């Protein structure tokens, strides 16, 4: 359902609640007001996005993906603040199936904007992992340092430390194979 339709339906239901209260049907007015509030809440928080986040927390990726695929046109069905989060969730789901294909979703999520710093850090950490798998060390270090700056609450400190360790291992493997650091 488009967002404008949700808003109109919520206004009609809330108007009915006010009318019921004016005629003295207080209990019915409270009930209708709660229903109208629920419909208004779905304007700001899409139910399919909420279900996808719930299934992701339960680590049930097929159901999370099914919930996200119910959103056919995210630009019309979601408010502008949720566009980045929609792409972030798609990227997280896609990273479990094909990590290199999820890069476009993370970049789009960052370009559309994410409001919470730990989500920005998560997207940049994922992009750093993708860059490492492509053997692009410079880009991986850039994303990793940006992720560390964005992780203000230190929620991803352990993962960032682990990725730095993997980067150091990558350097040792490159030197051991006679890579770009040869000694004369």
C-alpha cells in the first residue's frame, strides 16, 4: 500500500475516533483511536521492514528476504528515511548468498543515507570485507578506518579488530609468496 493511502486511512480513522468521543462513546473512541494510531505508525515504520528485521535477528534469512520482497516499489511504499535501511537489509541478506553482489546495496544504502552511526559503520565494515576479498587493500583500509570512526558506541569494535588482523595476515601471505615486497 502506498504511504499516502496509509496516511489518508489513518486520518479517517482518527477522525472517526474524535467523532465517537464527541457523541459520548468513549470506549469505542479509545479503541478506534488505538487502531488509527497503529495505522499511522505503519506510515513511519513499514510492517514488512519490521518483520524482516525480526527474522534477521532470529537468523531466518529466507523469511527475512520474503518480507523484503513484498515491498515492490520502495520509493513509494517507504518514507525517505527508510530507503537506505531497505538497501542495507537487502545487502545483509545478499551477503549471505553472494558477498560480492551485495556491494551495490551497501553503497546505495550509504548514498541514500543512514541516520544511525552503527548502521553506517556496519555498511562500511561490510564494504571493507568485500574489498579485502577482491584483494583491494587500500580501499579496504579506507572503509575500515571510516567504519572505526563511525562506530562511536564501539558495537563493532571486535569485528573491526578481527578484520585488521585478517588484513595483517593478507600482508604476510603476500610477502611469503614473493609478492610486491621482495628483498634484494
